[in-house]
C-alpha cells in the first residue's frame, strides 16, 4: 500500500451511495430535533426590504447569552434556529417558544439579517440592496452597503 501511494498509483474511491446514506442518516437524527422545537413564523413589515439569506441559511445561535461558553447543539436548550424563507418570511425555532406567527419590526428584521450574514461562508443574497442588518445589538442597524467593509462580517467568512 505504501509503495502504491508513493508512486502515485494510489486512488481512494468512495461510492456516491455512501455519501447519500451518510446524509440521510444525518437527517434522521437532525429532523426530530428540529421538530421538537416550537416554531414562530416571522413576517417582515410590508414596506421593509425584508430578510436576507446566504449560502448557509440555517442559523443556530444562543437565545440566552449566559450559555455562550457551552457548545451549540440542536438538543441544547437556550438556542434558536433561524431560517429565512423569503424576503418577507423567516422561521425561528426554540424549545422555549410557543408555535405561532409574529409581525416583526424593522429592528427585528435587521437583527435576524445580522445573524444570517454572520452565518454566511461566502455569499449573502438579498432581494433589494437597501436592507439593514445589525450584528452588534448595542449599535443601531447598518445599511447593506456597510456589510462588505464590516470587520465582524469579514471575520466570519
């Protein structure tokens, strides 16, 4: 085996079926954990540019800051799963919520957009170029044009 590797005759082949089986196994474990959470459908204001999305749109975050040192996990209480559905709709799921719908403010949308932007690995997508985002909750929301130069965003990618 060592000789084959050193002479570059070594080739590892993993059948596609193995990848598919692995993905399906992951879904079998993850989906029940997502369904155990209560879900709230968030509706952006009618005139709002709305929610953005990204190349990794499912965001798992802490809802209770005192837990920041524990590892995040789908089974962990005090966490939220945020997922943008469209510019006008997003879903947040948490164990501590009640199922329902909520008309959210522009500030809530900006906060969600900040979380989504930080979850991006390479790309952020928006229906309009005038969206707002808020990464630091102690600062006011910032315009979309600031995102590309925002050090917090650049450091997350």
